[in-house]
C-alpha cells in the first residue's frame, strides 16, 4: 500500500504583504520560495519556507478567496488560528524575533511536556508559536 504523503500549508492574508514577507524573513528566518507580484504594489501569491515547511500568503483583497480569509486587523486584533513551528535553536530564534520587534505574548520557557518555546505577534497581529518540542520525534 502506498503511503499517503500529506502536507499542511497555512495560508494567510496581509494588508501589506510585501512588508510582511521581508519582516517574516528577518524576524523568523523564513526564506522566499516564490513571490508573484500583483497590481498596485500587491502580492498575488507568495510561498515562504522554513526548513521543510511552508506558508503561503498574499495581499488582502476582495477576490473569491480573499472574501473568505481575513487579517487579524480586520477581526479587531483577533486570530482564529496560530501556527506552531519547530525550531532547533529556539533561544537564538527568540532573540532574533525580539530584535526585529516581535510582540512577545508568552515569554520563552521550558514546557512540562518537553521542549522550550514562546508565543508572539508579528507586525500585523498574527499569533505565532515557536518551540523546540517536535511531536514527531519526542515520543519515539
């Protein structure tokens, strides 16, 4: 039987996707994989990678998909999801995020279930979780 290879890729909309892309790369260590320019200095579609993981994002708009996905600013600072990204050098990652201006919501700390991590907001109020706990390897 062929193994089912699935991949989950969070998708987000940003009011200023161009600025968000640069900030996410500086603060969190994402790398640009694909950037599709749109009209009026917008981003139609972008793919950012972190190790073997990816997020997709674009500028907020009112197209068919854009009507379904809102920014935290459009939701008065609320979030409906918050990705967790496994990071090997979590303390260095934390320091880099703080230096870039990430708003720390939960300070870096050791977790009872293993690993170490923190929670922060980016420049457009998305919540991000970063930690050294890797659920794929911790219980092997």
